[in-house]
C-alpha cells in the first residue's frame, strides 16, 4: 500500500466517491484532523464543466481529463509544499485514478454508501451545482476501487466528523501517515 513511501515523502490523499457522498465535507475535516492542506477538486473545474453539470448533463471523459490533469498538478505542488495534501475528487474511473497517481504518492479514501442514502442527502443539500438527477450517471461511471492496493474504504453511514476520524485512523493504521498524531 505504501508505494515506497517514507515518513518524509509528500502524500496526496484523494477523498473520492460519487456526488453527494460527502467528499468535500469529509476531506476538509480530514485535512484538519491530520494537519494537511485541503482543496476541493470542484474548485478546479472549468466554468464549462460546472455549467454542463448544472444543466443536468453528465461530463464525458473529454470534459474530465483536463480537469483531472489540473487536480493532479495542484495536488503534487501542494503535497510537496505542505507534506500532505487532502483533495476531494470523484475519481470515479480507474483511468482517472491513474491520472491522479502521477502526482506522486497517492492514497484514496473511497466514501462508500448506498444509492438511497446518497440520494436522500443530495435531496437535502442546497447550493451545489450538481443536480440530484445526475446521481444515476455517477453510479454508472463508478468503477469499484476497493481491489486497488492504495484504496481505503470508509462507510458513510455515520456523521461526517466520525467518517473523517475513521479515515484518519485508517490512514495511520496503513502506515501512510506514520507521524500523524490522532486527536
């Protein structure tokens, strides 16, 4: 799992999953818990992608690849600068994760939840550009990452603070963050 990581190697932690699973919230909380730099990958989308999703049109690979390259570049720069960078990014397909892997040592926190739970959360959230009706396309695009060696799976049935704490604990147990102090 460590991919030749040493305690001093920069690490990119990608909190991933379908829209509505809590990536942004959990990634931000995780970043605070492990004293890491945080970035919401949605902030790196070009305006054209946001307009497309907001109008109910799923993104294509052609839409996502330039964005993923931007996410990977951002993650690499900030992991080197801060030692650890936590980034929220859907990373739905294996080929997307391969792009992100170019940013160096990468660990994934896969936020796993049922369709019904995530749909109910999306129904309640306000102010996000991604409409609930695109959830089907998110689940259809998701290529299960659990068998990949650098993926830690965390269920999202608990509140976001608990999920973030479980993610931090799993990272430390995996020896990816051997020097991180748990709170």
